[in-house]
């Protein structure tokens, strides 16, 4: 298991891209819209990991709701796993609460599942598996 990326919720994706291009001294290498989540993403390389900026595409998206409640900032930490189904099963057996019972397709060609922050010390955890 390794850190795949850190997800950051932003109000203005264009402004945030400019901010992180300056901060990381590297251009955004990928933008992607995830219609099922009503989110647009922008990715940056940061060493062996990535930074993912998340902007809402509709007022009723999960990111829009998050921004309204908590404001912009750290949204989640994602760990890459070899088998997201097996890892989700292992962690729920240990008492972690899954937000989705079945992993779904996410950004960056990944199969994803989330763990509720209440079961992971206040941090939303994403488990992700690369799809080849």
C-alpha cells in the first residue's frame, strides 16, 4: 500500500490550478470530469504521489456539499491497493465503515471506494486500484 494522492476540494478550479502550478513548479498534467460524482479533477505530480484538485460541476455534488460545510481544503487521502475489493472487505471486517459497499470507477483510471472519516480518525480515506 502506498499514498496515491491527496485530494483537495476547491471552489474555483482554474484559480487553484494556477496556485498549485506555482506552488509545485510543475504544470497540471491531467484534467478529467467524473460525471457520476459531478466533479472535475486536475492532477499534479508530487514525487511518487499526486495532488488531485476537486471542483464541483453542480451545486448538488458531494464536493459542493463538502465546500459548503467545511470550505476548501484537504478532502481525502488515497491509498493505492492491489485489490480494492479485498482491501475493503478486510477493513470492514476490522470495523472500518465503508461509504460504498461496492467499489466504483473514479478519476485517473481507478476503481475506488471510500472509508467514513469517523472510522479513520477524522480523515476520509479512499482506496484505489489502477485499472489496466
